[in-house]
């Protein structure tokens, strides 16, 4: 066999320069392509999330207000320091008794939250109440009774305590669910009040209203 035949069977090894050029080319392509693919992936994921319903139940605001009032009445009973509390206006007086209904818009979670747009036709109803003229000797034991009660009835207490001017109790039905029902109760030393707030989960209004529009004409019952 001749030397020429041997040369035909030998593959020429790439030079170090060619290998370096090829490696650099692939690095550049990857550096350009990966951000583009990431952006495309985010756009696709955002579009998919936008097309999926939030899964809120459809509940008429009047029905949701009844549920909130029942929850508030339960807390009011456990606090055990207030007399009859009829519906009131919301005049901004932090020392005055209050019994009102309010609502806010619902916002999606995940990538959809980037747009900061409320969910159409959805609302989160809240029931606000305030007992006036509550001393420390009444307010702090009431908060402790409320904490013990919600713990025994399956709530997750997320905050309890304070000092000086404010003592607070916060609890959620499900700490891992950002949309779950929640309550906040505060005793204020400066105002001498016990303030409560019951926030229900988001729901769709069958009439299509959202936020405060869904409860504009609702009035809470008298707390007793």
C-alpha cells in the first residue's frame, strides 16, 4: 500500500483556530437566541394565563354581604363588648362607631399581575365595623378572646400583638391562598376604639359590576 493511500484514510484534524472560531460562533448564537426565546416564552405564557378564567365563584353582592355580616356578627359576639350597632355612614371620624360595607377590585396573580388590570366583573366585599369608647381593660381581653376563637375554628393567625397605641389581630382562612377570606381587628389606645374588618374572597357579580360599584346600594344589618 502506498503512502498516498494511507493519507486518504486519515481525517485532517481541525486546527485550534478553527475550533476556537466555531466555539465562539455557538456562544454568540446562544447569547442572542436565549433572551429571544425567553421573551417569546413569557409572551406565550402571559397570553395563556389571560385566556384562563380566574376561577372566582359567581355570587351576587347581596348574598356575599349576608355572608360577611354573619362572619362579623360571630366576631362581634366573641368580642362581647358592644351593644347594638346599626348601619352608619363612613365620615372618616376615627372615634365614631361604624358599620359599613365596601368593596375593592380583584387583581389576577402570576404573569397577569404585570398589567395591573382588575378582573372584569369581579369584586372583593368588605364589612367594616368600629366600637367606640373601648378602654384597654375591655379592648385587649376582647382581642385575646377573638384570637383564641379563630384559632379554634380553623383560621390561620398571621399576626397578633402590639404595644402602645395599637394592638392587632390578623387571620386568614387559608394562609397559603392569597384570595382567602381574612379578618383584621385592632384596638387603638389613642382613639379608644375596637376596629374590625372582614374581607371576603373575590367573586364575579352576575350583573357584571366590579369593585365598589358592586356594593354601591348595599347596607349592612345592625350588629347586636
